[in-house]
C-alpha cells in the first residue's frame, strides 16, 4: 500500500475483534504505586471506540450491529466511574 493510500479492507470479524478489545479495555482498573494506571487504558479505549465507530460508519455501517452500540453504552460507558464519564461527555462534543 502506497504512503497516503486509504484502501481499507474490513470484515465483520475484524470490526468485532477490535471492538471487543476496546470494550474489554474499558474495564481495566489496574492500580500500582503511581495510582490508577488503568485510567490511561480506559481513555485510550474510549478514543479507539470513537475512531472505530467513525471509520466503520463511513466505510460500511452494516458492519456495526445494534449489539455493539448497546454494549458500548450499557456495558462499557455507563459502568465507568464519574471522572471517566465526564471525559466521554467532553469527547462527544468533538464528534
């Protein structure tokens, strides 16, 4: 693929695998001596989900199932602590 080329070849399995990885990361609450290290992982997962949903919606929205949206909203984002949800609310304005 040439530099700058935007050829995408996505399958439903690809989208589901990446989606599942991001949703799994929303539950990372790793703590160490520096504090809530999982917060970095959760924030990156939220950004990844945002980008994945945007790219797949443009590429082929039929690859996104209603279950994926429900999973993000109910299983992921609503189960997060308030500071993480505030970050999501701020990110929503940038979409």
